């Protein structure tokens, strides 16, 4: 056989394979599955989302083993009924944030806000990893991608509702998130309407740690945004976007944290806040605060107020404010 004839036969054979393959794919596409791929095909099992950094990520359509590497993504996942197999420790805590502990009891702690234990994380064999820029792990996305599809849900200082919606999208639960936010906004409106004499009050939020306060909850996080939505004001030094998660205040400048109301906590449970408050009232300048003198210091579950949170933390903030100012 001549080289030319052999070459032609090869081309014809290749073409026949392509046509046959196309016919088979067409047949699969007409079987009523609607996914454009056969059982187990990528298109049927995954979907593409665009994360907060602009990356397009193929994620499972129904993730089974999710790891959340930031406080807001853990909060958001739990609010949506997804219990992660791996999570981050709460800020300043060994386990997850205490306000989430009853919902995330099965999650193994594989990270802190400062770093992730890649070995422990990989051992969980996750099919989806969620994080945002509140954690230092944001600089290791390339390593995380080698373990599982990784979605960065929010930039630093992102509006908490937007961050929640992006997390919900990655989990394919956007409709559920919209219902949660609609209900939350309705309750905010109801509380705002019932503030009475406290309408427009100046509200201070502090965390007491190492025998001194730090101002927290500035900007559009779950605390700042909720207080703003309620029409409440903040002390001058707690307005605008903060330079960090918290800003220490010296005991000589305690007057800067004063307001009509002061929400007071630690990084832990309300009981920890009560102990810290007993310590604070021994500080002479603290007893001179208007909020203290008028009995307007509210001890809170600090882990919900003083962490970087999501809808579950925002709900606690709203409930605490409603009970104190609108009841």
C-alpha cells in the first residue's frame, strides 16, 4: 500500500471515530437528564462560581464534606444547615466560637485565624473549602486548591450580607440565604420602630481583655451594619471603618468609649463577660462613664459580637439590642 493511501485511510478512520463519538454524546444528551453529560459527568456534578477575587471555581453541585477556614464562612454554612467537617477555631479560643459550638460539634478544628494545619485539613478529604480575607490563610489559596476546590467568599471589610450571599452561592443555597436575609431585615425594621426614646442613641461596643478595653464592631461587619440599620449612632472613635479587627483603648482615654449604651463582652461566653465587667467597675474612670452611671452597660455573649461573624452572629446582636433598647 502506498504511503499516500495509508495516510488517507488513517484520516478517514479518525474522522469516523469523531463522528461516532459525537453521535454517542448526542444520544446521551437526549436521555432526559438535562445536565448535558452522562451520569458522573463533570457538568452534572459540578457548577461554576466566581469568588470574591474574581476566580472562576468549579465546585460540587451538592458538596458533602465542607471545610470552613474563617469565622464568617463557618457561621454562614451553619446558618444554611451545612455542618462542616473541618473549621477554624474562634478568635482567641481553642474550639470554634462558643456561640456556634452547639451547631458545629462534629467539626474538627484544622485552623486558626492565623494559619491552617494543611496536613489535618487534607486528611479530612474535603470536596469544598471556604474562606475569606479575615484569615491569614487567604495567602495560601494555591496550596488549598491542591486539596479541594477553594472559594474566597469575601474581601477584607466586606459587607457581611454580601459575604453571606457569596458563601451561599458556593454551597448552592442562595435561595435559602435570601429567605434568611429577608427575615432578618424585617426584624430589624420592627426593632427600629420600637426603639422609642432610644431611637438614634449612641451605642458603644467594647471587648475587655488584659484589664483594658478594645473598640470593636466598626464598619459594615455584622455589628456595625446592624447598629446602622437600626438608626443607632456610634461614639466618634468608633465611626467609619477600623484599621483592624479591634482597636485597644488606654485606661486614660476611657471617655472615648462612652455612650448612651455600652455593650460589653470578651471573646468568650457571657459568663466570661460578667467576670470582666466585675473587673472593669473597679477601674475609677470606668465608673465615671455615663452608660455605667445610668445602668446602661449590657454584658453580652462576646464570641458573637467580637468575632468576625455572619447571619447567626448578627441575629444575636439584633436580639441583644432589641431586649436592651426596645423592650
